[in-house]
């Protein structure tokens, strides 16, 4: 089983952009120790843009996407070398792996990436994964490396995802604003955090914050992966978290995980359109696990082709996501029709608009 550890920008770089060398020393030493003990470990890192900004001498984080990509191009290799040097000093080999959201949106690319990562782990190598900011577009990104870490953990069916940040975990309120905030040791139900001001940005160079970490934890735990959010600046916290000892905030696995395909469909495959259905069809999908038939469809939104992922909506609420057997134009033609009527109109068509094997609930 694999341990995935994610280092946020607040762990990698100080607010002035300089590397937090002592923190990197500590985390890489612990990671190498875990690898030598027989643990398969994969690291997901932020900080390439922060590193590029520092190396370029820029006064602030750029806003334009081409400037961010250029800064990342400068910082990527330099940041990986920092990991490589430290891991090798601990007796562990490292490999740089750059991914974009489009790499995992394609099922073939997703499986190829998974196989490559598994091979590296089998060889005893520690993959150091980062988003390929240099080629990603503003519309096609993971949004934050917390989500990248969750995606990789789901891809590899990891036993544990550790999200390292510069705070002790999730608090009852934002500790930067409320001195009475108390650390939450364990979250069994994410509804416990509703309405709480748990904080936002963690670093001037970061694009996420505590909320994105909690959202990533929700993704991973729903897929059967335990999650811990803890303070990576404290030496020993990563090893403690890996051993199941108290460190930060732990998130319990919420449910029996779905198949690998359905996890990919839910979290990695972007939807290109919507199919609107009536409340009766929504109940059948939610309670009976049946397929979506044309008779339950009331409308269609967006442009998509057969084989694309679509959101299924009822009364304005997301029911789930599935792979469409028809194009948007075809769904518009057959909506509300009985299966027998559809077959008269299109003799070789599928009975289902979305088959239950290619549908996952929200």
C-alpha cells in the first residue's frame, strides 16, 4: 500500500519566496526513512512558481497565466533538484513526474500514469509529482495541488494521504483570527465543519488553503483513503501520521469505495454538458442503481458527443455524473420517449441514455 504526502507552498517556501530548507530537510529525511522501512511513498509538491519567482527576482506573484507558466518553467527543475539531493542523501532515489488535469481526464492517459507511478514505486523510487503548470491552461488545471494529491492517492488506491501545511490541522475557527480556536483531532462527518471559519489562504504563494485541503480530504475519504492534515514544520509529524499516531486532524474513511473506473469518472473526468431529468428518474438513479432511460429526460444543456461525461441534474441539483450513450443533439430528439419509441426512431441505438455501469452518484 502507498503513502501519499503533499507539501503545500507554505511548507516549501517562506513568504519572501526563499526555500524553507530546514523543513525540506526534515520532510525528505522522514520520507527516505519511511521508504527504507519498506513503505511505498509518493510526494506531491507545490512551490515551483514560488521557486521561479525567487530565482527570477520578481517582486510579487504574477497574475497573467503566461507569466505564471514562465515562472513555473524556471522553478520546476530547480525545485525537483532540492528534493532529489535530500532524498538521495537519505538513500532514496527520486523521479520527477509532471501531470496536467488533461492527463488524468483521458482514461488511457490516466491508466498509463498509474502504471508508470506503480512501476517507480515497485523499483523503490520516490516519485515527486507536481502539476505541469508550464503547459496547463487556465481552464484545464487541478486548481490546487491538494486536489492533485487526492487524485494521485485515488489513482494508486493509497492507504493514507498526508497533507502537510504550516498549521497544526483543522481548527474550530481560523486560529489567525480567533485565539479561542481549538484543534479538531478527528472528523468523522464533514457536516461537522459546516458553518465554521476554518481559514483560507495559507501562504502568499499558495492558490489553495485549508478549505481546499478539507475538500481534498472529502474526495479521498469517499474513495476509501484515510487522510491527515498536519503541521509539516514540526519534525517527526510525517512519521507519526504514517504510523497512525496523533498528528493534526485525521479524517475517517466515509464509505466503501467505488470501482476504480467510477472514481476516475467522478473526480478526474470533466463533464462537458448536462442532462436534465425528472424527479422520478432521480429517485430511481439514487435508490435503485438503475440506468437512465430516455423517458426520464426532460432537457439537455451544452454540447457533447456520445462517450463524453455529462452531469445529470434534477430540480437544479446534481444527481451524478455519467458517460452519455448519445450526443446532446440526439438526447434532445429522444427526451421523454419510451424505449420502444426510441428503437423505432433509431433501430441500432442503446436503450439507456446513461448506463448504470457508467454512472456515479454525486
